[in-house]
């Protein structure tokens, strides 16, 4: 989705890099434990994914900050400890 069409508030590139890594992991991970129809990843697993990615170095403080921002800005939502991708509405 082009940035101009994205209704969500902008974030720094490094936070968006974390988002990209996690959305890929969520896609590969498949449905969450609590709702088998919705792709999700456990928050602890998301932290492990970001700590182990080769795409960019994240330390634990960076990860906590990135997850907080992604949740606050509506890029993810959390249900029962699982992160799910919020799909922006397209016009």
C-alpha cells in the first residue's frame, strides 16, 4: 500500500522494519492458538523472531518500544497475548 494511501500514522523506518519482519512471521506462523481463523503470533514468539532476525539488529528495548508503537498506532492489535495484523481499510 503506498504511504500516501495508508491511513495509519507514520512510524520511523526501523519500527516499520520490525513490522515487516513480524508480518512475514505471522504469515508463516498461520492461525493463532485462540482463534484458528486469524493469523497471529504469540507476543513472546514475536520478541524471539525480532531478536533472531538477520534483516536488522534489534535489542530488547528496541523491540518493546517497536511493539508498543505498532500497537498504539493500530498496525497490530493484541488478543490473549497474540499479535494480529490490522488490515487498513482501502477506499
